[in-house]
C-alpha cells in the first residue's frame, strides 16, 4: 500500500478545512467519507484495533480493513475510507475509547453448540 500520502496526514492536528481539502485532493470520495466518519464520531478504539461504523462495523488493524472496498475493489493496494478515518482520528484525537475486549459471540456459540434463532435450549 502506498503509505506516503497517508503519512502526509500526520501533520494535521485538528479537523479543519485544510485537512478536508488534502483528503479530498489526495483520496477523492474515500477522503470525503473518512472526514465524515471522524466528524460524526464514528471511529472507536478498542484495546488492539479500531472500528469504524459505516453501513456496518468495519474492523481496521494497521493497514487492513474488513470492508469489501478495501479487499475487493482496492485489493489492499490503496487505503479505504475506514483506514483513512482511523489515521485522521488518531492524529486529531477524535475517537471513542472502548476499554473492552472484542468478543466474537458467533464462534463462542458454535463451540458450545448454541444456535441463534433456534429457540432456547
């Protein structure tokens, strides 16, 4: 992934027009969405990863995102809007800190033999 453009975002310490303009010129629509996610408080920091709330909740860890845009359209070569939002949120300090571990209830239930929607056992 081309990290130089993302690294250039580190110089911005507040959410202002200059940051928005840089995001828009460097990343287009993805930059616009990233600015929106941060401005609307949709970035959450868990203990060891971030979550950005869009249509769904997307997990961002370093240079990886669980969204289809990053995995299919961009093929991991360019940052998606969620990765950009996390970088901006870290720089300007605008994210919600969630002091909890992430729990994957579906894998726990599968190990214990539970089935969601199947009624009470």
